[in-house]
C-alpha cells in the first residue's frame, strides 16, 4: 500500500461507497471504528449494509440536501501492505449542520487520520479514523481553546487567565 492507494481510498470515501466497500474484507471480517461525538453507539461498522447506511451521505452528497459536499484528500501514507496510516485533509461545503451545530452552508476544513490493517489479500480488516474537529468547531464560532503545549515558551498559567 502506498500514497496512490490512500488517494483511491479517499476518493472512494468522498465519491463512491460501492468502490469503498470493495476495499474491505468480507462482511463480518472487518471492523471500522469512527470516533463519533454525537452517537458512540453508531461508530462501529462491520458489514457492507452498515457501511452504506453510515457513509453513503459522505459520498452521495450535494449542495441542496443539507448534508453538504464532503471531500477527503490524501496527504500522506505511512506504512506497508499490512498496516498503514493515511493522513488526510477534509473539506465540507454547503452543509446545514456539522455534528449537530448549525453550519449555514459555510465551507469547513480540517485534518484527520485513518489507521488501516490489511489481510493477506490486501483487503481492509481494521480501520480506525480520527478527525480533528476543533478547527471546524472554531470556524463555527465555538470557543475551543487549542494551546500549543509543545511550544518552548508555553506557560500553563495562561490557561487560567480570563
């Protein structure tokens, strides 16, 4: 697996759920974990029916249905044929809501990553996806603080300042 594979996975996620489903092992032999905020009971997918039910909206979206247009673009693939990490950029255009928060059609963007494990036939058996929602929440006016703890001059006391 390589960046070309990551691009194909992102393109399928953005545009064609059938093509996406073809990348996974047989029903019951794969597990997709999407870290959801709004419903933690709906974040595990293990067959194609669930994959379509939960991800069709990403691939079959348009400007007029309120869901918006979702685009995933592969930025990097780290790994090999057994395990890999796709780092991707995400854009959502024309959505009425994002995770239940009014978006009013704004163009929203962030980054995320997806860990994949493959079987001997190159099919996905495990997927775990994390999206950095904070930049989008900030774009929507939610006062999410993102301190840079790693900066040499970071002062933890600044978090307590009003």
